[in-house]
């Protein structure tokens, strides 16, 4: 079934562009030039009818930070993939380009494969809640169905030695920081940091060839968009973010501290049977536990041993979850770490099935000190 996806999805989207006028789906087309704009970006923080994946920063000026992100962690927690479509001049890094893509993969034996490429331009189309993005000259693109139930990342880059597909079949509805996808919502997960999570949890299949070596696995997939007017890291003291599922629940968490630690912003999400149980910007707390669990973390605190998440589900039930790292997949000294790990926990005191996959991010920003 999933295997048929590439062709099906493509013809659906192509077909759609011809019958566009017959549909009442909101539809938008954004052409993003490769050159950094000299005009100041306008950053959108209140949602509209164009959905979670429409570009929120226009045009892309030199300090702009924004990207579309996809990740998959294998069911056995051994392999992973991260794909970024960046509209962030600081990441492109040459002072000329606004656009770039990157792919970071981990084979089961822990070997990493990282590539990046500058893009000559990009087109992002939204259709209903779904979207497609094509980053010219990179061979990277994504597509989705208008109902956001299926996303497909296709990569064909002889230059990088990467070819293949990542397909993601949604099992949990998208959301904004404080509620479900709908117009008129505040999309800031912390002051000045925009976040839309079109795909909180999915059944994913990765089929890639990386420099001639196959990387194929099934796992848990995720997709979001983040944006800010400038380097978001400068505006926060620390943050904990992650996603995964535990028993029948899909969960996503975000817990940030402002630069001077006096303001905590949070967003918590839980879904079950493809229905949102809670999507709120209160009622969740994430704290480091075990080793190096000083809170708030300081520059020298080191990587936490694990994290504890308390998420208040609607109806007063409390989900208590421990997220325990198993493998570091990215680390920038002790300032920023990304892990694959395990979740276990209880709901209203009852043990949930042990373990599914999480992807977890943590950062501890040094400019604070
Ligand atoms: C921005 O200004 C610089 C300097 O005048 C110029 O070289 C560049 O082409 C301009 N960029 C755009 C996108 O117009
Ligand atoms: C890990 O696996 C990859 C892919 O099969 C292979 O290219 C690499 O040499 C392996 N590394 C080690 C240290 O065995
Ligand atoms: C892919 O292979 C090429 C040619 O051997 C090599 O230069 C490049 O570093 C490889 N890419 C990665 C990410 O290992
Ligand atoms: C790359 O993958 C596409 C399908 O995604 C396929 O049509 C194409 O032949 C592949 N190219 C190579 C060099 O394997
Ligand atoms: C705790 O921090 C120390 C110092 O940075 C580090 O050596 C250690 O590995 C950290 N513990 C964990 C669980 O990462
Ligand atoms: C997770 O499992 C560990 C080890 O069994 C246990 O000590 C801990 O209390 C569990 N966490 C939660 C939130 O249930």
C-alpha cells in the first residue's frame, strides 16, 4: 500500500493543479527566491486559512530563521533520518543564498551520513491543510495530500549520492501550540518562535540509497515547521522538545525558558485513535531527571540523564512519562543535543505499555551567560 504512494500522491497533486478552480480548498503558491532579500521580513504568528505548512516568513531577509522539518526513528530505535528544508540564510552560510536543504541519517551501527546543499529557489504550494515544497537544484521535495493524511519526501540527488523516498502516514491530527489547526490561532510556542505541527505522529517508511548503501526501515515519523525573525537560540535560555508514542497515545512536548529564565512557555499535545485529546499551551511540565538535572540548566550543566513529562489530559487525567535517551544523534558540545530514546509512563497511575520511540531535543544556550 505504502509502496504505491509515490505515484498516487504525485498524480493526485498534479491532477489537482489542473482542477484547482473547481475546489473550495484554500490554495496558495509561494515562490521563494534564492537571493537573500534586502527587504525586512514580515513574520506571521496568527494562523490563517492556508494551514500549518504555508510559509510564515516573507520575504527571507538575512536574519530570518525558518524551516520545514521531517524525522523518522526506526521501530527498533537503531536508525533515524532528519530532513530539513531551510529558508535560513545563516544556515546556507555563504551570505548569498537564503535557501538550503540537509539530510542527516544514522545507520543501525551508529554511523552517520550528513549532507547539505544550497537551493536555487523554492516553490511551496498549499492545498487544503496540506502542502508541497520543491527546492530547486537540490533534488529534494515533499508533497502531501490536502487532508494531511499522507506526506512524501522524495530525494533524487546524484550530486549528494542520495536517492529514494520517505513516506509518512498520519496517525494523529496536526496542531498549533495552543490548539487544533484552525484560523486565528496564536502560533507562538514561545515569544517570537512560531511553530506548527502538521504531523505529530505517523507510520513511516524510509527507503533511501546513501552513496550506494541502502537505508530502509519502518518507524515513527514526524513533521513540523518552525520560524522566527532572527536566530531563535538567542531568545531562549533552554528548551526541551520531543515527540513519540506510548501505548495508544501520540505525544509531543515543548517546554522553553526565556533568556533570563523568568518566563516558561509550554505546549503539550496528546492524541489517541487519530483524535486529539489535548493540544494546549498550559498543563504540561518537562524537567530533566537523573544525572545533570539542575533546573534551570546552566552553561556547564551537561546533558541530562533523562526527562520527566507531566501532561494534564482533558478530564483531569494525568499522563506521567519518562523519556530516556538511548543514543545521541547530534551534539554541539553540551549546548544542544538530540537523542533517540524510549518512553515509559503511567496514566492516572496505571502503567502504559513500555516503550515506543521518541526523538528528543534539548538545548542550553550559551549566550545566556
Ligand atoms: C541587496 O543589496 C545588495 C547591495 O546593494 C545587492 O547586491 C543585492 O543584489 C540586493 N539583493 C536583492 C535580492 O535585490
Ligand atoms: C556501518 O554501516 C554502514 C552502512 O552499511 C557502513 O557503510 C559502515 O561502514 C558501517 N560502519 C561500521 C563502523 O561498521
Ligand atoms: C559519498 O561518496 C563521495 C565519493 O566517495 C564522498 O566524497 C562523500 O564524502 C560521501 N558522502 C558522505 C556523506 O559520506
Ligand atoms: C531515484 O529514485 C527515483 C524514484 O524516487 C527513481 O525514479 C530514479 O530512477 C532513482 N535514480 C537512481 C539514480 O537510482
Ligand atoms: C553529565 O555531564 C557531564 C559533564 O558534562 C558528562 O560528562 C556526562 O556524560 C553527563 N551525563 C550524561 C548522562 O550525559
Ligand atoms: C519508567 O520506568 C522506570 C524503570 O522501571 C521506573 O523507575 C519509572 O518510575 C517509570 N516512569 C514512569 C513515569 O512511570
